[in-house]
């Protein structure tokens, strides 16, 4: 093992890479979690935790799953490579090393990691922008966080996949991102909007869709951003979609958005108790605005204390 380390170091340090080593699989997991490297070269045969299990652990951890992992092995049979792929390995390098192959694979995977980092950074900027927009209006403070919590709780209860639940959480934060393009005179108006002002406000769904459109990491969130104001009977906006043409995640977000609007104080209305909000949602479902089963699921969670709660003592916040 020591000879392999020295060989890898002699090959990669020439290209300017900074290398760190761990003595076994357990130490490798600790070091990756602590140092967040750009790439992990991991021998399959390691003490304590083998390379397959260590790779799987890294890929299951949200904090390290995007770090490329290359399994280094003298094993040549297809079963071992399949096992490595199942564990989440991004590539393999066979021993004895070919210096040109090693350098090429490292360059390729680090380039991909840089692209991933850029995407994550861009998404973080958009999330920060969404929270900044919310902070402009004290009456909507906490709205994004509440929607993310409500929507993901409802999504889990109705059996959506982990990917869809994660999209609902992101959508909660980003659903109103398009309000960055709405003038303050309309966005912060304390009286009810005029018809023409409301038409301007409705553009936030289209603006938000465009803002998210360049990020592949937000492709599951875009339908939420664009369609969370659609209604089953076609009376919503921006596209007047009807029934199942409205994406399910957007329907879930629409329902919790109405619930939060009802149970929080706004400049033009007081907050209502949760039970009254449930009745109003049921009435809207009866009029064909929402799916009744989704409304019933939200009510079930709320009445059994399974929706996140928030402080009702501050403006804009009401116990759910």
C-alpha cells in the first residue's frame, strides 16, 4: 500500500494536485467528511472498511455524495466492477498504474466536479435571492421556510419519492423567486391590488420560471415555480392549465401556499385558525380548485399535529 501511495503521489503532484492520505477505510471516511476533497482515490482492499462499503457510505451522505470516487483495484472480474458501480463509484483504475491513464481520469473527474460546484453555487445564489425578496416584506417573513416544511411533509405522507420531496422543499423556497421582477409599489402595497396591478403580479411565475431555467439542478423545481397558482378548473395562471395537466408537485405547493396565506396575518387580513383554513380549503376543493384527496391529506396531518408548527406571536406567523 505504501508503494502505491508513493507512486500515485509521484504522478499527480507533478500536475499540481495536493494529496492527503488515510491509513484505512474508516479514517478515509472521516477525512473526506472533514476536508471535502475534489476527488477520492480509494483502494478496494482496505482495513476496517473496504473500498466498496466506504464508497457506498460517501454516496449516501448528502454532504459527500457529489465527490467523485475512483476505486483502485487489482481485481479484474466483472462482478467486482458491477459491485463497485452499485456502490456508486464514478470510475475505476487498475493496478499496476498506467501514469497517463491515471492523470487523464483524474483531470476528467475534477473537471466534472468543478461544473457541479458551479451549479451548486448558482443555485445557492438563487435561494439567497429568494430569501432576500421575502425579507423585503415583513408580513411574508418565514413564508418560504413554512412552505418548504409543509410541502415536504405532505409529499412524504402521500408517498412521493425522495427526489420529489426534495423538489417540494426547494420549491417552497423558490416558488416566488420571480417577485424579484415585480416593482416594490405593487409587491409591498398594503391595500388590495387593482386588476392591472394584479396582472403585473401574476408575471412573477413566468419570471421565476425563466430564472430557474438555466440550471439543470432545478429542472424538477421549475414546474412548481411556474404552476403553483394554477387551479384544477383552469381558472389559475399563468397558463390556465386544467386537471392532471397541472404537475402534481405544483398542486401540492398550491394547497400549502393557500393554507399558509390563510393562517398568517397580511396587511389586508387577519390570520384565521387552522380549522377555519381547513374548511376554506375543503370549500375550494368542492368548487373544483384543488384535488380533494390532497386537501384531505393536509387536513389529516394538521389535525394530528404532524405539520410543522410556528410561532403565532409575530406578524405573519400563526400556529398551524
